[in-house]
């Protein structure tokens, strides 16, 4: 069993840390929020007073933080992970961050003798609690094999996507597909309404035809056809509009810096930004249908 430092005990990090505790590791946690620290202690974890204290002597460090600047600060600032973790420690960043920051922090880690993987997740807070997350892992073969047993204790599926940064690349490419496809499905329902085509009938046809996709058949944005979709509970998330917007912006930043043409991704980011600015950031992202059918 390992001594694991866990930095960032929010909606995702806390349940992931609980699963590492259940697996028998010693988890020393740090978060800026006292409530998160108290919750970790209740689950049997050890509370640290700072990033450096948590990482001090740790063989493994897991980070689950909001954005690239937080990740770089937690690893690179004086007295933090690079200055305190055990020599050669395994560093796992599961935050969703920009590809450039992921690559920069991996290179800085290697220069200090550490092994770092970018390992963002899909599966949401439910998957984090149930230990069924999917990890997309960027890093060397050696880093992947060292990380695999820990990731398997927090998730169900682990995909090695390639070298540093490719985990983040996989995450934002996937979520760009999702953001665009949800808008496509929403526009189809809006057009169906105007044409007098019953929503359930459109679902019956498209769910078994070439328009079939996850946004339609699992996460249908209108109430009725898929009783478990957020549309049936007033769009309580789920996966919030502001989370989708964050990932679409990351995809646009990566497209700009790599020279990829992603015009539908750009439009999806703009539509989600408008919808969020109208006060809908907390709703499930499938609520974008309200914009198309004229309800939001
Ligand atoms: P969150 O805001 O609930 O948690 C982030 C935590 O990091 C907070 O508790 C905050 O206090 C802490 N933090 C920030 N700066 C810190 C620092 N310097 N030192 C210590 N702690 C610090 O966010 P979340 O929902 O847990 O998401 C975390 C990451 O996972 C994000 O990158 C997000 O995009 C990604 N993600 C979230 C979901 C989801 O459904 N919530 C799904 C997939 C991926």
C-alpha cells in the first residue's frame, strides 16, 4: 500500500480519494476548503496544512483541480510538489486542463526526475463515487504501467492515449463531439416542432436511423423519450453548461494553437457562452435545447 497525496478534494476529488482509502492506501489530502478537508478526515484520510505538507515524502501524488494555472502552481511553486515529493514519485493529474499546460508540467516533472501522467476522466461525480470513471492517460509506457493500478482503483476503464498531453487531447476532442451533437439533436427537435412532427416520432425514427447518437438516445434533451435524461428533472445536472463551456473553450484554444479547423466547435462554444451568460450555467448542458425551441 502507498502513501498518496491527494490535492483538490472537490466534487470529483473527494469521492476519488475515498476509493483510494477503501483500497487500503494512506491518503494525505489538501484543499483550500476546510469543509473538503473535514470530509476527507471523516472518510479516514489524513489532513495536511499545505500542498507541500501533503506531498512531503509521498510516493504518489494525485491532483484534481479546476484549471491549468492551479495545476502548474500546485506542482511548480516553491515548497510545493516538485520540492517535497519522494524522489522519482509518480504524479497523476486528473484535472481537465489545456493541452499546453499538461505538456509543460509533464516536461518540468521529467526534468526534476518525476514521472507524470495527464489522466483526465469522464463519468462525472456519479462515476467518481462508484469507482467507474474512464481515464484517458497521456504519458510514457512506463508511466502508464506505474499509474494503472491506482487508476483501476478509481475507475473501470483506463485507455493509454499516447505521450504527454494526449489524455487531455482525447478528453476535449470527445467533449467537442458531445457539445456539437447535443446542439444538432436540439436543432432537429426545434425543426420538428415547427414542421408539426411529434417529438416522440422523431425520436422513434432517429434513434434507429443514421441520426442515432448518445445525445439523442441516452441524454435526449426533450422530456419524454428517455425517462432517465436530465430533461425529465428540469435539467438538474448531470454535466453542467459551464463545464461543457469550459471544455469547448479548451478545445478552441487547442485548435488555435495547433492550427486545426473546428468551425462547428467554435460555434458550439459561442452558443454555450450565450446560454451561460443568460443565467443558465448551472443547468445540465442538454438544456441548450431551450435556446433552439425558443424557451430559454
Ligand atoms: P471542484 O471545483 O468541485 O473541485 C476543485 C477543488 O480544487 C476545490 O475543492 C478547490 O478548493 C480545490 N483547489 C483549487 N486550488 C487549489 C489549490 N491551490 N490547492 C488545493 N486545492 C485547490 O471541481 P470538480 O468538479 O471536482 O472538478 C475537478 C476537475 O475535474 C476539473 O478540471 C473538471 O473540469 C474535471 N471534471 C469534472 C467533472 C464533473 O462532473 N464535476 C467531470 C469530469 C472532469
